[in-house]
């Protein structure tokens, strides 16, 4: 199944996508992760994307559509994949539908993670990530086992992402409301939208996600 996860930054869709990836053996395609990896490698694409990301704006549609068009052709995507953070605009959703119909495929389900703005701001303020491998932590909910050291790669670069600063988060929420929220109506019209309450505990959200896929 090709699955789209929709939700504001901090709604927990990335965490749930990783869990679902393990349970269903479907790869998680996160445009945010792909862009951050390009930045880390210092590629032209990364240099181009960094300014937009640091300001909390969206990178141009054609850039992310190109990333997904390429990645979704890898062999691990033959049985489907989880789109996390893509599409984020109506033109991206339209480009995705067009690309999939050319491959005789379609989005099977879109799941909207619903959560209040105040909770999002609180969650993101405590979010930390490993600058070396991208592993995610939270100061209260999921600290690394040894303070300041990444559980996955052992690096001691556990940092607040540039775009997780409070002023940038406010901008990202504004962008979400104006450019990404209209996707709810887009997928509702297609009859494939399910909405889940993402303010519950991670385990409860995962159960809701599984139910939404049935
Ligand atoms: P994320 O990790 O999904 O919250 O993405 C972090 C940042 O990457 C966003 O604030 C955007 O600047 C950029 N980004 C990620 N996915 C997209 C997308 N589908 N369209 C445009 N920009 C994106």
C-alpha cells in the first residue's frame, strides 16, 4: 500500500512512520530526512534547500517531487511505502497522483494526525536530534540512554534542529495551515482520508493508525 501521513510538524507522524515501517516492512520516505541528508553531505540540492528550511518555509515543489519520484523507484518500494512529510501542497499531491497513475498505482490511504498547536509547540521545544545520524530524542519523553550521547551511533552531537527553534516552529505551523491543511479536503474528496487523534500516547496513536489502515 502507498500510504500518506499528514499532520502538523510535531504531530508524531515521523515516529509512527518508523514504527509502521518495522511492523509492515514498508520503507518510510521522508522528504525532510532526505533534505537534511543532502544538507549534511553539502550537495547542491542541500545548499539550495537549507535557506528555505532554516526559515521554516517549504522548499520548491519540483525539488521534493523529484526526490520522491526517484526514491520510490528503488527496489524496496515495490510493495508500497509510507510517505512522511510529502505531499505538503496541493500541487505536490497532484504531481504524486500523476506520477502514480503513470505507474498504474495510486495512494491507498491518507491518515491525518490531529493535534492542537499548543501541544505541538511544547513537543517540538523538547525535541533533539543527532547531528551525525539523525536519530530523534525528546528531553522528557525519550532522552538518550546516556546523557548527550546518541544511542544509535555514539556521537555526542545531540542538538536542537535549526528549524525546531520556537520562532521557526511558529512559521512552520503557519505554513502548515495555509499550504498543507488543504490536503485534508483533497484526500477526503478522494474518499481515502482517515483522521486519528494524535494527542494520545504513542502506543494509542499506533493502535489508531493500524485501525485507520484497515
Ligand atoms: P520535516 O522534517 O518533514 O518537518 O521537514 C523539515 C523541512 O523540510 C520543512 O519545514 C520544509 O522546509 C522541508 N520539507 C520537507 N518536506 C517537504 C515537502 N514535501 N515540501 C516542501 N518542503 C519540505
